[in-house]
C-alpha cells in the first residue's frame, strides 16, 4: 500500500500548494504560510504512519501499531486541520471543475456537517474507534485482513479529524462551543485512553496472540512490547490533550472580565 498512499498524499499536497498560491495572489493574508507548513507536516505524519517502510512493522510489533495510531490521530489530524485545508484544496482544483461545484448541493453537505462536527458526536466517535479497534477479536481480524487493516487506518485518521475539529479554530462558520467546554472535552478524552493504556501496560499476559508468533524485533518480548505500547499511548495522549487544555485555560484566565470592560468604557469616553 506504500506506493498508492504516497502518490495520493503527494497529489493532495500539490493541489493544496496550487490552491494556496492562487489564494496568495488574491490576498497575502488569505492563508498564512505557517498554515501551509502545518498541512504539509500533517500529510507527512500520515505518510510515515501508513505509507513509509515502517508501516510493515505493525504486524510484528504492537508498539509500532500504536505509533501509527498516534501519528494519525494526535499528530497528523490536528496539523491537517491547522492548515485550514478546505479553502486551498477547493482553489487548487481545475477551473473547469470549479464551475461544476456551483451546482453541488452544498446545503445538504452543511446539514450533515452540522451533525457530525457536534462535540459530543466527535468525542463519542473517537472513543468508539479507539476502543473498538483494540478489542482482541476485532484487532486480530484486522491483522489478518488487508482490506480491513486499511479501513482501520482510515477510521483512525477520520476519528482524529473529527475529534480535533471542535478544538482547532476554523476560518469557516462552524458550531463553536464555549471554550471552557473544550477544556473539559480534552480532559474527558484522556479517560478512555487511560483505561486502554493501563490495560495494555499492566496486563500480565499478551492480549493479541498474533504477536506471539511474530518475528522478534530489537530483542524485546511480546509482553515487553505490549507494556511499552501502553506506556507510549499514555504519555503521548496525556501531552497531546492536556497541553492544549492548559493553553486554553491560561488564555481564558488572562482575558479581562467583560463586566470590567463595560465599567471602564464610560471612563474612557469621558477622558
């Protein structure tokens, strides 16, 4: 799958760059350069996860499988969203195709989008994907089926994009919950991850039997590999979710009270 993924991501990157330059010609402030860098870095993280040579190790090491999921959900997905991809990608399409977009039923798309970007749906979908694919029977089935394995990776990326959608500001109109709720949203997201990572780290037996028969890599046993995978997930998710929560909290606490601004405004007008 490495070659098709590489080609698809490369075409997506070229389309974004083309659209970015078109927007840049219209306005130098349309999409800042750092957003393009974030988008390309996000695509690079996705490529490392499922298109690079290390992707073949996920059937031999649970820790490598965990790295893939972390790259897709907690690194690639937020970086892609930081790139505000829709606007550059739309402008990157051929102009003949742009005309056809005028007749697309965008109203239907907006109605569906309003449902799936709701924070509750995003949280539940991400938690369901995370827990569901780590159920031993489903996990083993995905290791045996190439098609299901691809579906698993796609669902992790989709879950990451949905999960980070309420957190990362967008230039378009969207459902914006109060920012304090985002802090709770991020904190609550660590709970299913903590349960799963603790289960992997402290279980005294190998949960996924396929790794018992896998070739030994780097001199570690399947149980050590499983413990490392659980610890890796706990540490990475804690930083990925709680650091943005702390940043949002600091910004909210540093904002002046609206009532104070209202009380000071008459004084400013009389000066």
